[in-house]
């Protein structure tokens, strides 16, 4: 768990209230995991353009799909 600054919904830092014993400006939470590039870049067979189209050839050249 990492200790990070607390933020509001708009992204601004939360200030500490000195009248409370708890420090509201810091929170202990796990960082969110980002999806891997493989999971994002792979396309399913349903989403692929038809064989022989220029769109499919560009995906092959980019290395996103194999022939």
C-alpha cells in the first residue's frame, strides 16, 4: 500500500483539518492497475476487417494481428 495525497472528485488536494486527530490529507491505498498493452491492442476476430482489405493489411503491418 502506498501513502498518497487525498484528492477531491475534481482532482484538487484535500486539506488537513487540525481539529481532528486523523490526518485527512493523506490516504493509504493501492495504486490502480492499468490494463496491459496486449489486452488493449488485441482485437477479436469479430472486430477485424475483411481479408484483403487495406485496413486489415495496415493492422498486419503494425503488428497488431498476424496473417
